[in-house]
């Protein structure tokens, strides 16, 4: 796994502990996770969906999230005082998100490891990080973190098409685990819409193929605020409304699991 250097306030063993957790708890059951069929009920979650808070006790805040379409780990750094070279004063704290895609995250793609070395891969990570940041910002109270820097680092260890949704959910849980005061947890669900209008929650595989579209909703259920909405592929207006409502109900179910984690 590639994570940026751990701040001096946190033991360097954090990174190695992450590797141990992934190797021990996920790899042996990976086949079962991939082959599990997604539930088609909006308020139910696949048995392969797992949320864990504080998998890395050494970190200020951490979380892991596993679903049929993705597996993600998250570590929170901060809030920490801004460096002496940062002379710009703002009324709000600074928030950054970094996303790293493991070389083996997309094993089904040809030459995935080779493409991970190119500039296109880094651009994809940066673009995904920007989307995750935008989805999380409404939940943060940065006005309470003046002169401070808050950073979230996400590692995608498996991606079958729903990495964005998984990253948002995992990062929000990690932020809550760090003890930060939040407006609400952000839960995210993705649904696939088939040509006949059938809906499949948390799908695996690529989206927008074979006449299938995908809709993703990021929601703060307690305040009924959608923080992000994405659609890929073609879908009718009626299908879009149905998929959106389906995602929102799924987000509420996931929100309950996040609070229990």
C-alpha cells in the first residue's frame, strides 16, 4: 500500500498495520465478497457490506468499508496546526483529500499494474479525490478549525465500479471516528438501472454498458441534504427519479450501519 508519510504524532507502524488487516481479514474471503449478489431492496444491505471503525488504533481516525463493488481503507490526519510557512489566515480550516488506487485494485483490467505508473492514473486519483472532497465538505464544520489543517487519505484496494461511493462512506466514518464535530455522517449508495428498469444496489463491474446506467447519491440523512449526485449512462426521467429515491432509502439504511460501527 502507498500512503504518504505518517505525521510524527502517529507511529510509523500505522501503515504496516493496515497491510496486516487487509491481508488477514479480507484476502481469504475475497472470492465470497465478489460473488455475493447485491440485494435489490433499497433498505437492505448486501451481506458482503462491512463497515469497521478504528481498524487502525494508532491513527487519529480510521475506517474500512467493503461492498460488492469496492473495498476501501481511510486514515485521518489532523486537525493539525498549519505550518509556519502558511501565512494566509482564513476563517475556516483547510481540508484535503488524497486517493490512492492500489496496483491490484482492478485485477480484471488488462495491464492494470502498468497503467498505474502513468500520468493518466494519477489524474484519475486526483479527479476522484476532488469529487470525494466536494461530497464531504457539507458535513464538516471547518469554521471550528481555524488555522488548522485536516487531511483524509484513502486507499482503494478493490474497485469494480463503485469506488467513489465507497470512498465517501468510508471517509465520513473515519472523520467521525476521529472525534470531529460533524453536521452529519455522509452515506453514499450506487444503483444500477437496467434496460427494463430493474434496479440493483451496489453493483459490481463497469457501469454504463449494455444499456445499463448508474446513479450515485451522497446523503446526510439527518438533515435530508444531498451532498453529491452522479449519473452515468442513459436513463429515462422516470427511471432517474426511481433510482434516486432507491439510493436515498439505501443511504438511510447505510447511515444506520455507520452509526453502529
